[in-house]
C-alpha cells in the first residue's frame, strides 16, 4: 500500500484538472502557490492518517454521493470546505457545487482548523447513507457557521456522510 506524502499530493495538485458536469470541459480552480504555501507548514495541513489512495483516483463530492456501489469502501474525495464545527473542528462540510456532504473524523481522532472555509480538501474515508435524528441534526446546526438554523430542522434527516481517516487541506 502506497502512502502519498504532502509533496506528492502537492505535485499532483499543481496540474489543472478538468471536469464536465454538462459535457463541457471546465478548468477547476487550483491554488497558484500550493507548494509555497505549504512548504513550511505541511504538518499543519495534513490531519489524521496519511492518504494511502492514489491522488489521481480522487472523485468530486457529487460523484462520491451518487456512486452507491462504493458506499462502505474507502475512497478519496475532493471538494471545497464550506463549513466547519465552530467548537472544535470535529466535522466539516465539503461541496463541489453539485453535491454537499458532512464529514466526521474516524474515532473522533483528529480535528481540522476552524478557519478552513473556502479551501480545497482531499478526504480519504468511507461514504455512506445515514438517517440522523432531529436532535443530532439540530446539534450540528448549532455548531455550524453556515448551516441551517436549528429551529428550521424537523424530524429525522437522511444524509450522505463520510467518516474520514485522513484529510489534506490545500491553501
């Protein structure tokens, strides 16, 4: 099993990627100084276990959410962080503008910086469909900076989530 270092991920990230949500190729925004911004702070940008999946296999959030055949398997997902737990950094929400997914961290074993909004993240973990009770959904809303208001949530919520064992945040 290969372990990909921050340097390897950064090298792969420096090449512009394309995606096609409507059949037309579009260049994804890539940081222009990824290597420079992480050169002296690499340890602060990787959280949890090292990424062991090939970065070339990373899929967009919406793809991971739609590929139910991969639910329960370890996958590498890329997206933009839109929300982070404001109490501890114990969860985050990631999107690709076509899908949004909440990510928690394996065994509550690590946290991410609370100021990680609007950054690209690569998350390695297991995606699944879950039903969360109303009180848990309201709890998440209370800890959220950008999510729905707790009083707007009623009843159990069916969600697609990920439990990540490793995260790399790119500036």
